[in-house]
C-alpha cells in the first residue's frame, strides 16, 4: 500500500506474540479472536459475513483490495469483522464493478486493519497454537498494555454472538440471482414463489436467501429469538436454520425453538451454525476446533463422492454424540469431522459448509434443490 506516511500499527496475540505493521482502514483499537482464511478471492464477502462477528481475520492471500468493493458483493449491510490482517493492501483498485477502495470502505465502517506483517508466519502460528484472541491498535503502542486488553477479553468458547447480528425485525425475501456474473441454476424460478420457508436468522448471508428464492421459495426471515408459535403462525412449508457466529451451544433459545419446531416434522435445512443447532437439537454435542475451517477449497464427502466447498466455522458436531436416528452424510476430508447429517426417517438435514458459496465453488448447490424436493414431497404426502 503506497502512502506518504503510513501509520504504525501493532498486533498482539493472547500468548504475547507481537507483530509490527501499518494501519489501513480505521484507526483505534480492536480486540477479537484471530483466525485465518485461505481463500484467494471474495474478501468483501468474507468481511461482511455475519459468521465472522467477533473475529479478526487474517487473509493468507498476499494481495488484498485489488478489485475494490461494491454494494452487490456484500453479504450483509456492513463489515462484521472486528479487524482485518493482510500482507499487502491496494489503495487504488482496478475493476469495472468497484465503487470504493477497501481501505476507505473499512474506514467508513470503523473497522481497524493492519498490513505489512508476515501473514505466513502468523498463519503458521495459529495452526500450531490454535486460534486465539488478539488485538490490533494504532493508539496502544506498548505490547504489554495491549496484551492486558487482549487477555481480559472473553473466549469464543461459550460466547453467544447471535444477538449482535440477527435481524431486529421480520422481513420477506423474494429476490433471485439474476446478475450475469453470478451463478444460478439453468432454470431460475419464475412467477410467484411455490413455497413459504421461515429462515431463523442466526447471522444469515444474503446469498443463502437468493439461492432459496431461486429455487421457488418465498423466505420469511425472523429474529433468532422468535418463538415457535410466531414462526408457525406464518404457515411455513419448511424451516431454514442459518449460519451465524460464536459458540452454538450458547444459543440456548435457538436450540429450544428448533426442538419444538422439529416436533412438527416440517422439512428442515441447516447450514453452518444451523447445522450445529440442528445437531444440538437432536441431542448431539459440539466442540471447538483448534483453528477452524475457513476457506474456499475444503473437501467434503462420503462414499467416494467429494465436493469442494466453502467453509467458515470454528466449532463442529461431535460424531460420537450423534444418536442412532441420525446419519452422517458428509465428512470434512481434511480432519474427518462431521460436515453433514440427516435424520434417518424425518425430513431434517444439514451441512457444516456453505453450499450458497459467495465466495466459493458451487458443487453443493444441489442441496437447495434437495430441500425444495423434501418440501414438495411433504406437502403431497
């Protein structure tokens, strides 16, 4: 990043490891869990994904900001991260869709960033020691003082961040994917939506809504604390459990609501945190991964069939805790953690990864069609 007088910035991890760099975006101090994302594209979608609430994201791709930012690639109304870490930053983007530079965009939304440090070293540190809290600051110049702030921050384990990102009001979504540069199935839904799906918003990405709408769903998005009675009053044909940040086991209200809804035997589909919430609602347990899965090329599958998937999560369902009525449909093929499950007799299923991509591959887009087929079968039975 070429500036005449780059402002120094400091990054300190909870174990005292210190990195010196330069500021981009907003100035100030920000504390969060430091994680890394291995994707080579899609930084704006990552920054605006509500699942990253409470986290400082290290981008392993060495150049950030080359294509700028634009409103169409936002997965929510604003950046959700606590901070951003990069090797190099581009202040003058070059792309026909760009409307603003990344540094200006982060400054506008008060997100602190640091660049110019060795992100390869930092990533290796997080892989060996695990994701941990850290702090970025342009104002606290003493590493010891910043370390005290970092060590006083709560751990991600046990933290319920859903209330910070869920919608405040119920709304309806019908927009489908229509832009020529975006992925969409051969036949995008036309006319009036065929089915009504209630999506419980634990930190919902917009492209999930677009994919559901593209497959013929009218999606009613409700806050995470909406009661089962209020949800059922919408007469849904299916229930969707969204992605979201923090520790899924701490989202007790969401688990209780889901357990009540499952008694109605409506087709239910969960993604990411929604997958974990479904697992917990069926009696399973979850645990915190050492450094999580965050990237665009994570292999998932079972029985010789592999999908390359987009993933972003720091917790997983404990395989040994799954009941006899639950079947594993996918494993993360890097570490063999549970990446998908379904109920053996009822229309409930979920995946740990992101079939809606944005960013990432579209190998798993068929899961939205599978959900709609379950709804159709349920209504015809």
